[in-house]
């Protein structure tokens, strides 16, 4: 079974031109037509984004019948966090708190997707995260994640996806997944975890903050960053697109 994954920090659909334009994000999603979309910095009920539920708005614009939201950052009015859009039913979901004392709220949205498998279905666990800005935060946040019942309950040979905005400027978190946890980095130019696909800043990318890792019986068919002209202004990040075969 082939799957296309897209991971994108949409910056609340406020572009580098400081304009709120969710239709630009929707156009990018429509162009790549991914099966699973992992979004970060998604507003719900915030005045700067017209108090919209951006997850629901983008799911409707992209004809995604299923979506889940994990809200982490509380504002004076509304909240924002991560959202997962899916072509396939979401059997289970939970927002995992990765916030450390004294630091900005962070989280990981866990969803379990029902993929067709002949006359039955099989479950694909997906973790959509947004890690902290400080290097001291990120290893601890990964540690929090891997100790959750959702992660511990996944057998090593079972397919699993972890993606999102890792804020991994110097590629120091990637080895935790590839060397310690048995994942493959799908958003890389070469085998391993170095030479990441560059996604930030969108207008002149110099570092690869946005990544997708996979584990289990999954083959990476290809990966790339978005090169649509609109993506250079739609957000401060570029989305990454990964084609997989289960």
C-alpha cells in the first residue's frame, strides 16, 4: 500500500507577508494531495485567524473526511497546537503533553489510523509533534514521548510514523530516532540522518527543522520539499512530502 505524508508548520496560516491567508495553505495541500497531513501551529478560536478552527477549515477545503486537533498553547482568546488530517478513519487519538517546567507549552498529537487491508483494516500509529526551541528541551521531550503508553505499546516490527517540527537546527535529535529507536529518517537526501531536506526559513531555507521518521515494514519511495512559489510566502516553513510503501 502506498501512502503520501505531508508535514507542514503553517505558522497559523499567517505568511511572511504578515497576511492571514488559509487559502494559500489549502492550495499547497491540494497540489500534493497527501493521504496524511501533519500540521503544526494551528489556531483554534484566535482573533488573529478570524477565530476559525483552522484544522476543520483546512480539512474541509482539502476534502479530508477525518481530522484531529491537539491544542497546546493557551492565548488570551483561543489556543493553538497540532492537527492531523487524514483520508482514513481515526480510530484513536490523544494529545500528549511535552511541556517542561518554565518552558513554552509543547505537545505531540497521537492518532491511530485505520488503513484498508483487504476485507479488514490495520492500524497505523502516527505521532505529530512540535518540539521546543532550546536544545536542552528537545531530548527530554523525546524521552517523555517514548515513555507514553501509546509509544511503548507499539511493537518494533509494527509500522509507525513520527513527524512534525523538531526544531532540530544542528541535527542532534535525529540520532535518537535513527540509532536508539530504530527509525529511518525519510526526509533526508542520503541514507542516515545528516543532509536533511532544508525547510526553514521558507524564502531561503538553510536548515531542516521539519522531518518524518518511519519504523517497521515501510519503504521510503521518495521525499522532497515543496517548491511551489506560493510556499515561499504562505508560512515561514516549507512543507516536506514523503512517499512511502507499507
